[in-house]
C-alpha cells in the first residue's frame, strides 16, 4: 500500500478534523480549542508531544526505528479576523473569525501525515518534528517556537530539512503543487510616519504649519523613489494603505499620519529601503519647515527556498502525483510568511497547493483572506501524502 493510498484511506478523518477546526476558528498565538483538537488527533500515536509556553503550539516528535537525520514538517493553525460568508455547512460559528487562509487544511493534513508516518515508524531512518504553529498571521508564531527550542526537539543535531505546504484558493489550478528555488515570498515590513505641524484656521494657512501637503508629498516621493532608485530586477513594493489627518474641512490639523507596507525580495533591497524611506520622509518634512517621525518596523523576512530542497520537493511531487502537478512558479509572490524564520536556519522548501474547488475557475475564484474563499477538501489527502513522502524520502537520502 502506497503512502498516497494510506492518505486516501484516512481522508474522511482528515476532513472531519478540518471541518471541526474550521467551525471554531481562533486568532493569534492563543488557540486553546484548536490545540485540544490537534492533541486529540495525535492521541495514541508513538509521538513525544510538548506544548508551547508563550503560545499554544504543539511540537510532536516521531523517532524512527533506524538512526538518521531530522526533518521538520510545519502546519499553521490560526485564523483571521474575518466574518465568514461562504455558506458551507461547516462554516465558522464564531463571529469575526474565519479560516480564510486555509490554515485549517494545513493542520489537518499535518495530523494526517503524523498518522501515516507513525504507522511506518519501523522503516523511518531518522526523526520527524511535526510543528503545529499558532500565530502565522502577523504574530511571528514560528519565531516564538524557535525561541522555545523547536530545533532541539529531536536532539542536539540541527534538523537537515524543513517543509511547509500552503493551500491557495484562486491564482493556481486545483491540485497543482507550486514552488520555486530562491525567493518564494517577500519580506514584509511597515513604515509608520507622523508629520508634526501647527494647526490653525483653514482660511489662513500662512499662520499655521500645515502637515497635510508635506505628508502628501511624502507619499508620492516614496513611490517615485522606488521606481527611480531600485533595480526593477530586485523589486520593491511600497503601498500606503492608511492615511489620517484632520477632523473637518476648515481646520488645519497639528499632525498627519500614514502607514505603508513594504515588500522586498533580497536582504540588500530590504536594508536599503529601510534607510532610504526614512531619509525621504525626514528631508521632505525639513523642506516644508516641519518635523517628521519615521519608524520602520521589520516584519517577516524573505521566504527563501533552498535550491536543492526545492528541486527535491518538485521531483517528489512528480514521482508521486505526476509531473503535470509539479509546477515551477516563475516569480516570487509578494505575500509574506513566517515559515521564513525556519528557512533562515534550516534548508527547506515552502510549497503552494492549489485548492480552488474543482469545477470553479481558479482565475476568478475568491482568493485567500476573502470572506467567501472556499478551499476544496479533495486536496487534504494529497497534502498529507506529500508531507509524509517528503519526510520519508528526505530521511532515506
């Protein structure tokens, strides 16, 4: 019986777990109900299970009967602050929370892989760390788990490889496993700007120090800087998504504030935009006779696939599911992922799995983070099988 056959045999159980998690979504680092469901799903398996101290993570270690290296398999567990409107029978029962990014599928698939690999413990040459992680959506959950000793969970030797799957609704064909070597996703940082002026009456701006024109000039200058100062082949995306100033039409406010997300794909571009963006803001403020505070907050680093591990993952997909389902992504994605923290320390691969419902046009389907995004249960068994195959084949190398 192949691993894929074993995954198909437990597909009903994996789906049931996914639906249970989906009905009770939890946000951030504290996911007690989700953690309890994972612990229940792992019950009775030959795993050494520990839970987090600063977050409700689950780290489960499977020791193969033969000596060998260690691999990490990651599944994130947190939801988003979104009101679900999909109408599916297992829809969220929690107001203001929804598994709109598909993390419920990742968790269920990883639990399925733990079950498959536990049954093959006798043939495993090494160890598998199952990383059930809260707080991927902006809370740096992977960094917390690393800080609590994730890499030492199976012993003092550094893990040899790490893998994560992420389902996608829309943008990718159903059932396609999509990856690339090198930068897979962007680094995501935030620029916070406050322009300090001096308020007054809108009819006499010369008696005030108006922060709004200066802030507007900063927004356009930042966009121009990106196109004029950065190589198009090492791109930077800077988007001002929040701009606030004033209370009414005839009052000049004391200050203006805006926030921007900044996406980069290399360490060099990231460091340069950090310095340049703050310089532009402060210089424009000075030119207007004003003062500005510019705070650059580092977020997730670049998610960078190891070249050899990405090639190995692509070959594994081709061997198990057919070459037509192994798709090389031509360019990085401008989204960000905190699995990047793991890949900074362990060579590995981050892999997308197309999960748009069969029969739906993946090019127009609602995407991840939409309150009407639907992810197909049919991909669950294949995801669990790939997790297991990656671990088994990597350990046997």
